[in-house]
């Protein structure tokens, strides 16, 4: 399948997009998005490994306004987050919940929170890159998985979306592997560009790329 690149002209959207995006596409997605699922650490908030302290929650630039735009467009929102620190006994579930409540106050309210407390050795169906949390979020939001877009910063997010039949946008950070960027069907340089793409897809301003089943290597670096 050919790799193509596209840049959205500033006149095509209400706000100027920053940076670039790339996608593999063989035709338009059959349905428009009705929900946006967000990874937590590294996507909505700056990553603090195994954070159990609400005071350390630091949203990425513009996150609150971007989420307000998503909700104003009529799209449901959810968070899907691996929190293996619970299984590792580095943080308690109460501490994770307190951090999530802080994020909800700063950026929410989110319509659904999906948290996987398991470690990689437990082989649970909810831990990304497996699709359990994406499917559970879709069910909680009352939408089909293919009506969801997952925005995340690592390959496990993208693979979880693909396994569930959802769309995805990868927003790379310093922890994202080069092969994860290369394999992602859609990439964006920042959360603002990713949200703009989803809003374009939901309004029909730009066709979304067709899902591609590209294998992504799982690893502890990329799953929290």
C-alpha cells in the first residue's frame, strides 16, 4: 500500500493547522466519527510516570479549549488509559482515581473513563494494545467502534484502535518509536492538529483514511 502525505490548506478549516499529517488511504471511511477517545499520559497531560499525585497533573497546551471544541461539535469524549502502576504496587487505585478526577475537573467532564490496572504479564483483554478498553468505551458511549477515533502518542494506542475497528491519530512525543510513527495510518504533530483532523472528518470536510491493519510491536515503553 502506498504511503502518501497531505497538508490541509489553512483556508479549508476555521483554525490554521500547525505542522503536518500523513496517512495511508485506499478510500473514505464509511461512517463519520461520533466519539473521540484519548490516551491519558503523554496525550492529554504531560507524562509523569506512575503518577499518583493530582497536584502533578499538567495538561498539554490548549487541551481544555480543544476538548471544548470537540464537545461543541457534538462528539462524545472518553479516556482509555493503561495504569500498570496499580499492578506493580507503585500507586493505588485510589491514587489513580484521584489523578483522573483532577483531569476531569481540568479538562472534563469526560463521558467515560476506561482504566486498565493490569500489568503486561497478566495478558488481560483491556490492556492496550488489546482492544478491550476501546470496545468498552464505545459501548459506554452508545456508539459503534468504527464511529470512534482514538488519539494517542504510542504504538499501543494505534494497535488497540485498529484491533477494535476504530480509527486513530498518532501524536508522537519523545517516547514514540520511529517504527510506530512509520506504521501509524495517521499522524499529527500535536493535539491541536489531531483534533482538527477529527473535526474535519466528523463534519465531512475531509474524508478519513481507511483503516489499515499494520502490526505494531508491543513493548513496555509504549504501554504504561
